[in-house]
């Protein structure tokens, strides 16, 4: 029998990409969503089973796991991930789930000064303690950052809190979705693994601005701004939790924590990661 796979964050970037990949493989997918909106209905039209709930609601998580064998866990960027993880892991145990893929972050570590990154590290430990077979994904900065900055890029500005000494290889959510789907489709060799995930080419902030500009055929000027300014530019308001995280991981980035390369996207996901040029070109309409 084919397994039933539970996907959280299904209307988001990585969860949505993983859902589509799994459905194309002919697998049974239950998507955990907050509401039955247009994005959820689109997944339903592709063959996904909708489950409406909140990851902080233990009763809802238990119910979502009924008849589920494998699952993907990703939590929104807000406080509460450790509680949600404990509930998710307990529900997985109770349902005798075979495997969980956990979305963490590159800066996850026990001594992180970012409150979010530290909580992600604790989340990893909770899954490990639970005994449910798990693989942890630790991606570097998402290429989707630039979609959030599209208004500034239209003005010819790449205004970010990162300096020019650090480097990273921006990774697209669709490439992460391919890795998630591949692991959940055949998890046997992935239990206990921690996978740092990177995009196609490692670059610094000046090189990223240059590539975006060349792809769009216009000048894009790099500009360093404060974490608070970045949050206002990308969310339209104040978010101290996000700003604290951005400030600390910007320091981590300058110190080289987000650098590195490997072949996990191609080896596990089945294709080379999208280049930044290809990502910008694919979303060109958002930037013009």
C-alpha cells in the first residue's frame, strides 16, 4: 500500500513544492493548512486531501496524523516552534509514523544568539529524543528573499542587512521541495541525517546585486540596511522577533556560517539547483 504523507506549511514555499512533487509521484498527500483559501483549494484540485488546523492545537495535530505514515514539519516564522515540535513528535509516535522530515535552518546550533535559530536547534533535539526516524534540513538563505525585496529591486536597490565579507549560495524553495519529496517517497537511507542545503553558486552581496541587475538588464545597487529596516521593507511593519533573528544571522553570515557547497539537491532531489539567474528570470514579472 502507498503511504499517506502529511505536509505542513503546504500553502507555503517548501511545503507547496513538496506537495506537488509527491502528487506527481502518485502518492497520497494530506496537507495541513490554516484555512481553505485559494492556495489550499488549488492543492485540493491536484489531488491533495485538505486538513484545516493549527500546529499549536495538539488535538488537531493528533487528528491530522490519523492514518499517516510519513510527514514534513515546518513551522511559521514566529515563537512557538518547540511546543509545536513536541506535539508533532508525540502525535507521530502515537500514530506509529515511519518518518519525519524536519525543516530547520543553517544557523541552527546550541550556542546561537538568534532566538529563532536556537529554538530550531532545540526542535531538532526534540525530534531526536522522540525516537521517530527523522532527517533535518538546514538550508542557507532562500532565493525567495529577493521576491520579498521586489519593490526595492524595482527601484534599483538590493537593500539587505548582510555585509560583503560573507558568502552563500541562494537556494530556491522548489529545490528544497524536491529534496523533501524524494526523502519522504523513499526515506530508508535518510534516518538520522542532517542535510545542509545550498543553491548553485556561492556569492557575496555585491555579486548577488550584479547578477540580479544583469539578469533584469538594469543597474541594481547593493545597500546595507539595519535588520529593523529590512523587516519594515519586507513585512510592512515591526517584528522584534524577526529583527533579532535577522541581526544575529547577518553577523553569522559575515563570519562565514552560511557559506559552503555540496551536491545534496542534485543527489537527493534529482536535479541541479536553480541558479540565481534562472530564479530571477523565472520570476521576472515580479521585479519589473
